C-alpha cells in the first residue's frame, strides 16, 4: 500500500478549490482519460495581476487530486511569474512527500499551471501543445517533457523517468529512447536498476496463486490495520474480482483502495494488464 502522508490524505479527502471559474483569464488542460490522468486548471487575476481565484477538475488517483489541490493553495495571491517558478518538487514537499511512483502527479499539476499561464499570455487554445517529438506514445510524453523532468529533478535512471513522467510505463518500447536522452544529458549511460522479472505468460492456476500471494503479502496486512480485509473471489482472464470486507466494505475511499492500491500492486507483482473490480460490480 502506498505510504501517503496525512497531508496527502487530507487534500485527497477534502480537496480545495475544486470546480470551475466563469470567464477565467487562463485555462490549462493536460493529460487525457485514455492515459488514466487528466487535469484542467483555471485562474482569474485581480486588479494587481495576482491570482485571485483558482479552480481545478481532475480525473486521477489520490496523488493527482492531492497534488492539484495543494498546488492551487500554493499559487493563490502570487503573480504569474511567482507561480510559474514553483517546481513539482515543491508541490510534493508541500504535501510532505509523495511515493516515487506517484511523482508524475506533481509534474502533471505544474504542467497544467504552465499551460494555463501560456493560455493567458498567448490567448490560444488551452490544451497543452507538444512542441517536440513524442517519445512515449502510450502516455503522450514528449522529449521536452522528459528532458525537463531529468534536469529539474536530477533523474538518473529510466525507472525514475517513468515515475516522474509515466514515459515507459506502458508497453515499454520507448525505454531505449529514454536511455538515449539520459545519456545525452548526463554525459554517460544511465544507472541500471535491477527489476524483478515477472513471468511472460501465466496459466490460470499460476495467476491465481500469484494474486493470492500478493494480496496476502502486500495488501492484506495494511487493510487489517484499519479493521478491513480483502478476499479473492475469482480470476477471469485479466479480470480480478475481489470483495472488500470489514471497514473497507463501507469506506468512502473504497474505489481508491481498489484502483490505487490493489490494482497497482497486482500489476507490479503479477501482470501489467490486470484489472481489479469489486464483486458487486463484476456482473454489471
């Protein structure tokens, strides 16, 4: 289970500045539903050209919601020059830190802010324009995105680039391109990180066994600490059907638990293409 700080959970459960602004001065839209994360940010300036109102709408995980909420609080009252100087690391620090695998959420927040400021200054479309070649077609990450993340966050491995940008987190075919960018910027080949190898093909029995082992080792202990539990109901191809028990069954963040904890862990330790649903939703 992700080790989220109390501040992250507070901004996730009680996000600030959610909604829309009528006739905003600047609007930025980054990500897409197809990629799993999308964020729309809008702001309105006061008569001193400081950010007076800021609102956001997002489709994403707990980290995406928390990062967006935190960023809107950070930029209130600032000039555009002050706001655009905020880094994704400062957003993460404001929240008391984010898991490495979720740093891309803070990057997405900053990208939306920069897109909104650009929209205000140029008066053009509010969707972020890709100004360099797309390296990761799975998530639409450009070479410019990767270069900026490497330089600003001092990244040294392909895994770190994936954590901060999502590039390489899909089919993985762009990994050589990411390595080449790292080599060019660092002046030497990127550091190698040993990654546990998952079986390429699993029989149904092997898949069920790995799912059960992962639930027992990685997920169930954390849930039981809060009076909850999870049971495996069935595995149908790439669909994993589970049932939340105890306090988890009535928890208002149950969908977050399924998608941002259970599904992420099963994809990490079992298979990248698993989809987790609760028993009540399986037949819908």
